[in-house]
C-alpha cells in the first residue's frame, strides 16, 4: 500500500487537470471564452501543451517511485539469495539421506540463519540424525 501514498498526489494532480479540461470543454464556446479562470491561465502559462504536462507527470511519478524501485531490487536480491541457500540445503539433505546419512546433518549457512532470525540455531544445530536410517 506504499505505492498508494506515492501515487495519490500524482493522481490528484491528474484529476485537477482533468476536471479543468473537462469543465472548459463542456461549456458552450461563448462561456469558455468568457470564463477563463486564473487557474487555467496559470496552468496554461506553466505548460505550453499537453505533451509538456504529460512529461511533467511522468517525471514526478518517476521521482516518487525511484526509492521504491531501489527497495524492490534489494528485496528481490535478498529473496534470490535465500531461495538459493534453501534450495542448496535441500539438495544436500537429499544427498545426505540417500547416502545413508553419513556425518553431520547439513545446516543452512549461518548468515542465512541470522537473516531469518534463527541465528541461535547456528550454534545449536544438530550434528547427528535423531533417528538412524533403517
């Protein structure tokens, strides 16, 4: 829902522009000429045409979305690291089981356990199977 707080000002600006344009176009031609408001004049002075307005809106949206893109990339990177670590461990567990459970139980790497909030398990990780394979 963070995107909503970022998109709200942009959508509000777009809504104001849309309402001004809609109001101006829905009046009779003689009313449009007679009722040129200060906000329309200010808007017209700021943006020469619709393409400049569209460019301004795109830049504003990009400026507000940029921090979220960075955060999303960090989350994706961390997610891939976690998935790779768990996938590698599951493969190690499968091989360990298929080979008769020799040696220690393969643990997740300590940094991954720390990230998952399970750092206390790094020192307490079981090294022997609880039930030997029969």
